[in-house]
């Protein structure tokens, strides 16, 4: 199962800092997260960057290995 790590507003919307999720692609991962956590997380995900194994993901068709790590990084303020 892939590990999803949430930061800042994403953790608040998901109600957790981290969870294990079964998904084959980034697209199916996001869809499953929205189904599980609802519209609050969906809004955050629309504004967030996703990192797969430390690299930004732009293509929702990217395949996930069973032990993948995906970080959900909402926009941060400050500097």
C-alpha cells in the first residue's frame, strides 16, 4: 500500500498526518482520497502539489508501486 503524507491544511482536511492507501495510479489515489475524506480534502487537493518519491507529479497516470510515498503539499505562506 502507498503511504500518503499530509501537510498543513491537507492534514487538517484529511484528519490525519499519514495513511496507507491502495491505488495503482495518482489519479486513482486522488479519487480514493476524495471518496474517503470528502469535499474538504478535495478542495485542498485541487490547490496542492503532489510529490511521488520526492518528485513533483504532473501526470495523473503516473503508476504507483505498492510501497510508494506520496506527499500532499498545499500552498504555504511565509518565508
